[in-house]
């Protein structure tokens, strides 16, 4: 995208425009504000930690504990935990889901197992690591401290939708940035 912007400029250059992802913006703001620099877990790191906490508490897991050795099962658990974090689903929301499961005992058991693993995962990484999903929540919390944001015009382009945590970041950016522009993707016929 940055290359496209440079090629469209009449002089084929830009001095004060940067194209970055939400995560790259987060680390730029963390660097500026001196925010605590914890290592970010990638998918492999998440899987390893989930394997450890699941193995340590296997007896507490009704469904997932017996299926952990199945090929690809841990990957699916990791994906569920990542999505929970990305969409702001925590203990209370999982409790609501368990209650909504009604008489579907297998679903209730899986949700209880996922809640247990999410709690153990969060306990394990607290103060030692952050996930890429947590990065955006932390960005939202320190946006108010950034001089860089106060001087910036931010344009969000090419997105087809935003997750709840991205909306939270956008809300904070709109409060503290000089200006926020969001483009809307539409069909050509409209």
C-alpha cells in the first residue's frame, strides 16, 4: 500500500506518510509512550502454552482433555481462545453461553473446558507475555498518552469490517488523533 501511495504522488515520494497495521501502530505508540515491552506470543507460542496448561489440568477437562492427542485438536482450541480474546469474550460471556446451551450437555462441557483453559492460559501469561489480541487492548489504553497521535491524520482503508477490539482502538484514535478518516468498501454498481 505504501508503494502504491508513493507511485501515485506526482513527485514519486512521500515524507510524512506511513502505512501500518493496527499491531504496528500499537508498537509505535508503545515505543513512544514507554509502555511495558512484553514479548508477543505468536500462534506457536499460544499452542505450546495451551498444551502445557491443558496437560497440567487434564483431569479438570471433561471433553477436551481426552481429545488433546487428536491431530489438529489443539490448533482448534488455540483458534477458539484467540477468537475469544479478539472478540472480548471472557469468563462472564462464557458463563452466559453455558447457560444458553440448556440441555445440550456436550456443548456445556466443551464451553466449560474452554473457559477453564482460557483462565489457565491468561494466568500463565500474565506479566510474562501478551498476545497479539491483547496488543490492541493495550493500545486503546495508552492512546491518550501519545503526542504522535495528537499530530496525526489517520486513514483506515481497505477493511471490510472491524472486530470489537479494533472498534475500541478506532474510538480511542478518534478521540486523540488530529483526524480519523475511514473509507467504506462498496460494490462498483452502487
